[in-house]
């Protein structure tokens, strides 16, 4: 049976209980998974049941709900199923299992978590702010995982007092820091007016990027590994 | 704002410094802009595969010295440029604000005199820290033969400093950089390190080069062997307590009868980084890595070469091996060793388990048993041949496997 969720943690935990004893269970929030002839059910969030499942899981491993949240943020098509496999195994073992890497469900979940952590780290470097007329900074980002808000503390520490916006363009939402408070907000399209010197700084940056390169040593394959193509769109130096 | 032309001259001349890392400092933002990121952070990668983390720039390329290998030497007719401390400070903070960079790597040719130059560098870092309230990463080059007092003052504002040795022996220095000497470079490094020690013990709250010192060696311009270079690095790590030694394979930029006309191979540089990694993280000594008068083999990595010379330690049983021994198995790096140690606690690992855990076995299988089973080749000749093949097909894959912790330098050589 396919269990469809609405993508939230509560809906997932409700589905987790419903699917627990079903050996053929497949949990997903993506309609694309629907195959003809397969039985399916939509499981909305049931707060009471979700809370019960959460308590039970926490009693086995106090960090597993944090892991679940990160898995669901990963943006990977198999995320719910991956979390299901991991948490089901955890419930059978009744103790933390994250070190049992020879078990495929554990390895898959841990690798997915590592990918999310890595993306957060990488984006700390691959964000490009544009300076607006008001002095505020605006950066469009295209992360694979839903991590816009998780990038905020890093920049908040650095930019003390300068207002900034991180705009997750595909997800149409933003993390906004007005210099004091930070909050999340839906954002379709940003209307910004650039500061007078913004274009000049961008040009100097492009010039710098070209100047430090050693043209005799092209290694494009390696670059794609270190700086995935999905981020290139917003990297000023590449345009 | 600095103009594009000068920016180009001053940064093109700085790119031969391969040190790119912004790691090792957790400086806090004390009410301004910026802070340290202890693990280091890459902001971009250039088409040559190198990480861009710092704004690398010279104060000036107008040198009074004449090191033969250098584009800035005084007897060459090349465009000259200089920037003011204000221009550098503005450029750094404006780049930093837009998240282009992690900080500044400030170097310079020797303008007028060593002291004059060191004073310029000092003025720039002071301006950044005090007036611009900039707390991001700053790496400042130490100018050889400048007064200790100036160098030490710069060290109070910088996160890292470096004196570049460039040529791995006194003889080569005499020949190619006649105004420099090995002692002239090593003495200030030692003095700084002593000072650092004193600060750490007596004034632990005050920062004094939190990210330590580094240096750079040019490989392939002069006849020193890898064995000699690895020994020099070992002394620099264990004696002078340097944080990193960078290797830069020689690229001819100026013609000189004393220098080779062709660039040195990058594979050699890569092998040196691998050997360096063995020194720093895997507990190897220079003696184990390469005999004094020899080069590292190019067809296999230095750990494989060591293992083949020391078959008495192998095969190692993964279920019993401690970390030090696992790290000596060819093809097993820090991350794989870590996975193995974690998983060992729950189950007796078989080869299948290792595969499932994505431990790369191409090389390792010749040196391991898992649950008593051995899947490697039977004799030494075959092993060496297979390792060389694994190496050829594996190099690219390996480089792209670098994770975030090491990606800031695809040059680091972890394997
Ligand atoms: S002192 Fe430095 S800049 Fe001057 S010629 Fe020598 S290497 Fe070049």
C-alpha cells in the first residue's frame, strides 16, 4: 500500500503508525509516485497519534526526531520512505542504531543526513548577497534541501545589524532578518533596487575570479563535484 | 574603490601562493562585521579546480629583490601597481559583506625595503581591525628581514602568517634567490612560534595568530628529491610547529637559464600532498614515506608504496584493527576508518558489509581480511600491478569524493 502524506512531520508520523505492520508499505508525499493499480491512501496529520509516535520514538533515541526533521527537509524524492525504514528499524531494536552502518536502512538515512549537513555548509560559502539601496542585503538561493532558515544564524553572526534576506526561489519563501529579529515569510518575487555601487563591486569580483585562475590547469570535472551546477545560477562570478 | 586594472595586476601576481585555507581561527565578531569559521569555507572554485576562500592580493608588485623564478623581480619590464591600505580594507569588507570571500590574504613584493613593506602590511591589517571593525579571517605574509617588532605587531591582528621558503634547500636559495637565505626565513618563523607559545600560556584570552603559521615550497624548479622535501616538511611540522606546508609545482613564468623551461608535473605535487597527509594525520614519519635521496613513486600513492615495503603488517583483520592500523591500510581514509570502527561495535563485519558501507576496496582488499576472509591478489607483483591500475581509474573519482571538510583544498591529498 502507498501512504501519501502532506509532507509535514505530523502527517508522516501518523502514516508511520498506520504503515508500521504493512510489509509492502511505501510512504511518500510526492504524487509522482502513484503507479497504476497500486492501492493507496492519504494520511493527513492526526496530532494525537503523531504525538504518541513521537514520544515512543524519543524513548528509544532522543535524537531521532531531530534526524527525522532533517530527513524530511532533504528534498529527496525518497525521503519519507528512507525515514520510514530507519525509524522502523530503530523501533525494532529499541535503542539508537545510527552506528549500525552495515544495515542498509541506517546507512541510507545517515548518508541522506550527511548530504543535508553538507549542503548547509556549502551554502554558507555559495550565497551571494546583492546590496540594495537601503543598505540591506538580498540573496536568491536554490538549495536542494529546505534549509533557508537554517542558514540564518551563520549570517546573523557575521553581519551584525545589517538587515538581510535569504530567498529560496524555487520554494517561494524567505528567511528575513531585519537587523534584530528573524522570521520566515512567503516570497514569490523580490522587488529590489540595487545600491549605486553594487554593479561595480560585482564587476571587480568577476575580474578577481578571472585573475586568480591558472588557465593552463583546467579541471572542470572536479569543479562540478565541489560546486554543483545547480548553484551556478546565483554565483555572480559565473555570469 | 580600486580600479579593475590594478586589481588584475595585484591579484594575478598573488595567485602563485597556493595557500587557500581559511581554517583554524574561531575569532568572534566583536561588534562589527565578520568572524572566523574554524573548519574553513570555500566560496567558489576557479576553472583550475582551486578553491576561492580568501581575497589574495599584493600591496604592490614593485619589488627590489630579484628572485629568479618570480614575475615581480626588479629587473623585469612588467606592469607595476600598488594599492593603498584604505583601498585594500574597502575591497575586503565590500567583498566580505556580499559573501564572496572568507577574508583577506595579504602579501606583497618588497617595496623599497623589508621594513617599509612590513609597515604597509601592518597598517592595512590594523586599519581593517580597528577602523573597519572587520573580524573575518586575515592571513598576512611575513616579509623576510623586517624587524621582529613589526612582524609581531602584525601577528596580533592576523589569524595566520606565513614566510614562504619556496626553495627547499640553502643551495637552491643561494642560486635562485640570492637576497634570501634559509636562516633569514626560518629564524622569524621560530621567533613567532615562541611568541605564540608565550601568548598561549600567559595571555590565553588575547589572540596571537590563532591559525598559526604556514609556508610554501616550489616543487620541480630545483633538484631536491621528494625524500628531502618530506624531511624538510617533517622538521617544519614537528620542530617549527607549522600548521601547513603547501607545495606548488613549478610553472615557468619568466625565462632564466638556471630554471627549467617546462612546468613540473602536477602528479608529483599531488603525491607530495598525499605524503604530507600521512605525516600530519596518519602517524607516518618521513623515514617511512621515502628514502632521503629518492622521489615518491608516481604510479601508486605513497601509502600503497609503504605497505608494499612492509607486508609483514598485513593483512589486517578489520574486526580487530585499532584506528592507527586501519589508517595504514591503502585506500582506507579517515572517514572509512571511522565507519568501520562504529560498525564493528555491533556486528562482525564481512566484505559484503564493507561494500554496503561503501568502503572503497579497490586497494584495501589486498591488505585486509574481513571475518577471516581474504579477497586480495596472491602475490606481490600482481598486487602492485593492480594498485597501479586502481590508481589510474580512481584518481578523478577520489578527487570528487572530497567532502566539505576537505573540499576547501582539493590539493590537500587525503586518501
Ligand atoms: S622577494 Fe618575493 S616578490 Fe620579490 S622577487 Fe623575490 S619572490 Fe618575487
